[in-house]
C-alpha cells in the first residue's frame, strides 16, 4: 500500500502534546505530517495544500471550532476525509459531525492502534471517492460543450435559464450541431440531475415498436411480447426523457406522447391500467416542424406543447470563430484518449478549415480532425494533409507503398483509407456508404471492426478506435481482408 503510506495528513489540535505524539506515530508510519494549533491556521493550510488526504480535527478549538472547520472543508470539491477528535465527546456533537460529513469520531485519550486503524479506513474511503469523482468527470467531459462565440454564450444562458424549471424544451438545429449535448446539459443542470436521463432516438426505432418502446407492454400484448417490458417513460420517472428526432414519430405515437405531456399519464401496450409518471420532456429535431405541420405530418397541438421553450442549436458556419478552438479540443481529446502524441495543426490548415462549409457541422469537423490524427504521420498537420473536399491537397490517394511490408498489409491500408473516405463522403451513414461501395451492410460492419473504426452514437456517427488493438480477433478473424490473400 505504497500510496497510502505517503498520504498527507493534517492534525488540528490546540494541545501541543497531542500534536507531538501524533506526529511521532504518523511519521513513523510513513505519513506526511502537517499541523495546526487553531482554526485559522488550519483553514489557511487546507487552502494551500491541494493534495491533502486527511484531517484529524479536534472539536474544541480556540476561535473557530472544529465543526465550523469541518463544514468549510466539506465545501471543497476534492475535500479530504475528516476524523473528529474530542475530549468530552457528546453524542450530540458526534451526530452533528457525521451529518456534516465526518468520517469518524475518536475520543481522547487516543490509542495508537485505534487511531491508525481509523486513518487507514479513512484513506481507503478517500481513494474510492476520488476515483468515483474522476470517473464522473470523464463522463461529463464526453458531453462538454465547447465554444466562445456569442451564439454559444446565448445558448448557455438559455440552457441555464430553462434547466431548473420543468418546462418542456424543443431543441432545433441542423444535424451534427450538438443538440444531444444541449439536452444533456439541461438535464445535468436541473434539479433532476441525479435522476435518470433517458434518450430515445425516434428515427431509429421501427414504427411498430415505438409505442412499446416508449410506454412498455404487458406480457402477451402482441406476438413476440414474451415478457412484460418497462417503457422509456417509466424508466425516466423522476428524471428527463430526451425524444430525439421527434419529427420521425408517427401521428399515432404523437397523440400518445401528447397525452403524457397533458396528463402525465402512460398506458402500457396491452394494459388497461393508466399510471402516472413525473417526467420532464426535452425533444430535438433537425426538421422544420412548422413545415411538417403544413404537410400534415406533425400535430400542431403537440408542437405547441413541446415548444414551450425553443432552443436553437447554431450551425457551425454561423460560429466559425469557434472552429480553431474545436480543432484544438478534438485533437487534444483524441490524442489523450488513444495515447497518441498530441499534434498541432498549421495556421494555414486551420485557416482552410475555418472557411470550409461543414455541412455535417461539428460532427463532420470532429471526424475530419480524428481521421487526420490517425492518417497523418507529420508532426504538424498541414493544409496539404487535409481532405480535398475540405480544401486541402489530400486526394483520396493510394497509401504509401513503402509503409506496407506485405501485399496483405498494403491492401488493408488501401481498404481502410477507402472506407474512411467513403464514410466521410456519406456523412458517416453506414447504410448509405454500404450501398455506394456495393457491399452488404454486414460486411461493412465487419470491416469497421477489423480496422477499429468505431460507431458510437446510433445513426450516422463513426469515430476512430478508442484503442488501436480493440476487438482484434474477436469480431473479425474470418473477415475477407485477412484470409483472402
Ligand atoms: N459545441 C460542441 N463542443 C464539443 N463537441 C461538440 C459540440 N457540438 C457538437 N459536438 C460533437 O459533435 C457530435 C455531434 O453532436 P450531437 O450528436 O449532439 O449533434 P446533434 O445535433 O444531436 O446531431 P443529429 O441531428 O445528427 O442527431 C458529437 O460528437 C458531439 O460531441
Ligand atoms: Mg442527435
């Protein structure tokens, strides 16, 4: 337990003897020891010591008392654990300290073994808590919204204004502009943040299944309903449901969704029972719903219900000033996630990318950046490395023959390059790409696995591998590229 023995511990006690004896014990055990004789001193030490793991804190101190200090400590995001020490520990103080987040309560006189045991337990707990925080941070990072453009500042204002309310939000904007990120941001800044966020991609679910997907079904409700199923609205109870691509919902399903919005009631398919749910609805679309209403494809009453707070997700070409920032962000993230060397883009390359039309918006930009990091060897990625359609010099050219040792190597390089280029051309839509290159979809999926091109989000988005060796052998041992020399 090397890392535990080096832990940094602060002892706060006004009795010098106690500090002296704890110093001896702790240093003997290999801990780093810090001390403070009163509350003020303790707080300033806590302020300046970022990697503090644990505080042993006397309840009774001159000036600020232990409970005040405890409350201060626990306000910090990476707060150390705290063990309270007391001369005449009353139950009442112990209860209060525990409520404020103290790990444990030790009574004087202190016994060496008892103290050491508590310390070990508290440090273990601290490590677990920090790991948990780190994981959460990583997850949050995936959904980070990057951008300084005034439109993005306005967007953040809208998000923060609507988040704490229960209002239904309709996010509209082109494909790839970050509508999902906005929906998640609203949820995570709402009072429901700790409750579920359930996403339903209405375009990806076949019409005959969508009702049971949303509202659940009873066993035997229809052929194939062998088990009872809990629907997405029920899963989201207490939290938020994100109805993505809402325009793709049939009129029949729309009327059922309207009922949830109006009455807060759902009915499982095949059930006569109605149950209440408390769900906040966020919907998104890249279509013009007014036009859909005009064509009789969308219910106007549902539109008005959804559109309580409209939020616009701007297209990338409306916020070009953010492009350099996004290039840098995606580049750094991708390198970090995949243990690549971080690389720079030349000023000229950035300038060309800032001018490009980006019909696929931020998603397209991200895919281009990631692809460049995989495919380009150069330390600095230059204009000539950019794909031709973006305005660079790189044609869908053949890979460098010198890179490949065997015929098979060369063929695979070329094949991967070809597939990436076609995916990009088809906006990362698998079915469309498969059609264009005249191969079954199943084969294209096999190839993606073989070359570690990973599809992360439902329809149409592909990103590069999270680890270069991922899924090797598991999914593609017999795929054509490997056996057909
Ligand atoms: N402002 C941003 N900062 C960082 N990443 C972004 C930003 N906007 C979009 N992205 C990234 O672009 C990709 C597309 O975003 P998202 O899926 O939210 O778009 P969308 O509007 O929902 O698209 P679609 O209509 O196709 O579903 C994601 O990888 C997302 O992380
Ligand atoms: Mg989306």
